[in-house]
């Protein structure tokens, strides 16, 4: 009886695994992005009504919500990218880590 370590995966199985993994990562990233969009959109109407009262004397309080949302999205993309690299899918993992850099720069720029 041949051992499992002696068997080499066929090209079809490797492509199928990579495709399913890419689809799983895409669904996870879309879910995280949708959650960020919902949070940012739900707080939009309340921010418009906040300016209708008298103007405060001091500076307005800092709004950390966009920075935290984009930071959480960057973290989710980074975790999936590292997971893909650890599983041996170098190209998909590198693309995920590139997207992580973009999301992290959005998180850093959201505080302005």
C-alpha cells in the first residue's frame, strides 16, 4: 500500500484547489468590505444631522470610525494573504498583501 507522502498531486487537483481557495478568499474579502461599507454608510445620515445645532466653541471631536474600519479591512486582507502564502500559493498571497498595503494606506489617510 503506497504511503500518502509518495503520491504527487495532479495538475488538475492543484488548479482546482487554487481556484476554490481564491474563491473563498474573494468571498471573505467581499464580506469584510461590505461590512465596512455598511458601517460607514449607516453613520452617514447621523453625521449630516449633527451639524444642524449651534456650532461648538472648540474643535470638533476626532472621528476614528473610517480609520478603524479601513484598518480592520487591512487586517483581514493581511491575514488571508499570509494564510495563502503559508499554504504555498505565492501569487495569490502576494496580491493579497499588495491589497493590504493599499488598505493600510487608506486607513492612515482616513484621519485627515
